């Protein structure tokens, strides 16, 4: 009898300790300064603490926060793909994936939700076993802002202080034209003295910079003390190389009498082709969509804001195209997510091939893409969108012996030199996209004032 009592007491004590430990764990989870979410392998939420709920609830469709992948589909469409392709039994699926919420969210069937303040989330996802995932979420908005400034400062100092031999020192006049030739220009770019008088755009591939952007970089150098640009450059013989180009205003230039032929800016062009692979790896990690290879939401919204800021300083037309794959849910239902992924990859390739290098092509949602076209009118953007539609319709996607037909609908809007914020421009393109979907799909529609009010109960384009 005594042994049974002792065993019962031991069990009760063990249960009490276990309950206390469970309570302590739950208290830790709920009071943790970061968001914690446990899900099953399909993203269904099993446990969520208040911080995560606060961060994720604005993304949930109709406030129904039941699946992590679905909640983040509009802002991190690559997450489901990363999990599906992670084959190890456990480990880190992604670490510090940045999710940008600081602009109107084009998600949840195309509905636009305004953001109250800039916000960037960091998401780390850990696979615990074959049935469980653990997500860690935190708000890193201020950290991202500081890191961006540090990167700019570091790039500036690196351009000035690094001992290099492959550089060209180019004097530019107030309009960005090359003032005089020197041997460094010939050594790096192959240009002769005939380059004098040409815009510095001569060093860029033909579709990589617009006339307006040539002057934008000069104005930004005036405002900030320098302007740094990195990317493809072209030599006199047409061959390309990877370069870093920094433009700085010449000190005390305004103290001398104005001489239109005198240098007003100094541009240093560095050949960094040997570092291109490492640079591209870092860039793709931060700014590319993992599935399609086009820009991600972060890259798109940063580029769009910069272009519209430039538009406000020096008005010029700027166009936006929203592209949506028609009947994509049916494709997923019939061919599974791998088939849907193959379609999205093909669409990414066609988009990249159709638009200019200066245009920003991005995936901003599950099957939703956006294209920003600097210095493009509404009519010009609509013509390119129509060309895209025809190419997509003509090219079936091969997948596991099947041929998947695909069409797209597109909505086009443009500022045409009018001062528009990004939210307004996206709403206009979204309503034009809704009109294209409602009109039968596989078509391009342009925004007009008649589309100022939603055509249906929601501005989200029908699938």
C-alpha cells in the first residue's frame, strides 16, 4: 500500500513539474520578443504567439490566419517552393528572408491594401522533421534602412580607396557629355577621341538607360555628393563588361565663370568583371525571385519608388503593367504545383526577353507579375504588353510529356508626367487588369477615368 501511495505521489509530482515546465514554455513563447509560428509540412498553423499574429494578421485573407504559406503568398511567393525543394530531413530552409510590406500589397486575389508605415519582416524557417516547421518572424525595418546606408557608404569608399588599374577617368560637362579623351578611357572602353561630345550613355548597352536617367544620375550626384551605379557596360567594339561607375560633381565648379565645355562632373568607371559572379550571387539572393529569376517584390518596389521620385523632380512618362496568368488555379489543379512552377518559370523567361534591360520585371504575387517601364507612355507600354500576350499564347509549356497552354491578361497604367504615387499607379493598373479579366481574359486593357471605380465588389482580378 505504501509503495502504491509513493508511486502515485511520484507521478503527481512528475505531472506537476511537467505542467510547470509546459506553462513556462508557453509563457516564453507568448512573451518572446520575436514572432514564433509552428506549422505542419503544408503550412497549416499549429501554434502562433501574439507577435506573429500581430505581424501576419494584416496579410490574412478576411482575417482568417490558418495557413502560413497562404498568408505570405502575396509577399513571399517563393516560400512554398523553398520548402518543397528542401529534401533534408531537418534543417534551416531559409534564414533571414526579407519580406517587404512597406508598399501596397498586391495579394489575396489582387486586392490592394495600403500600408500604414514602412515595414520589412525577417523570416527564418526551420524544418523540425517531416511533419513540422517552425518560423521565426521579426520586424527589421530600421535595421534594413541602416544597412542600406552603410552599403552605400562602403561602396563609395571602396570606389575611392581600392588600388586598381582598370579604371577610366571621364570628365563630363553639365549635360553629361564627355569633355575630353584620355588614355584611361581608351584602355577600359576602347573608345577613341571621337567619343568626346557623346553622352556618357555611350558606355551603357542600348536599352540599359534612358535619356532622363542620364540626367537623373547627375542631379542625384549634385544632391548627395556622388552617384554610384553598377552593371553591364559596353565597349567601343560592342563587347560588354561589368563595371562600377561613380559620378561626383567637381568641387568649386560654380566659383568659375560658366564654361559649357569645362568638366562639371568626374565619372570613374571601374572594370569589375572578375567580381561579377560574387556580386550577382549576392544580388540574386537579395533581389531575385527564387523560382522565376526575375526581380522580387523588394527590388520592384524600391525601383518603382526611386523612378517616381525622379519623376517628381523631372516629370516624364512612366508606365506600369500588371500581368496575371489566366486560369492558373486550373493549371495547378490539373498538373500540380510542379506544373504550375514550370509555367511560372516559362512566363518569367518570356517577360525578361520581351522588355528592355532598363525595365523592371518582377514577380509580386503567386502568378502575378509587374513591369515598370521608365520613360514609357501608356500607348507604348500597351503595345509591348500586347506583344507579350501574343508570345505567351503562341508558346505552350512542356511539362512531363504534357503541353500546357497558357494565356495572360494585363492591365496598363501610366503617369504621363503627372505626379502620381505608387499606390495610385498600382490601383489604376489593377483596375485595368480587372477589366481585362472580366472582359474574357487573354487581353490587354489600359486604365481610363471610366475605371476609377471598381467594376465589381472587389478590385481583385478574377482568376
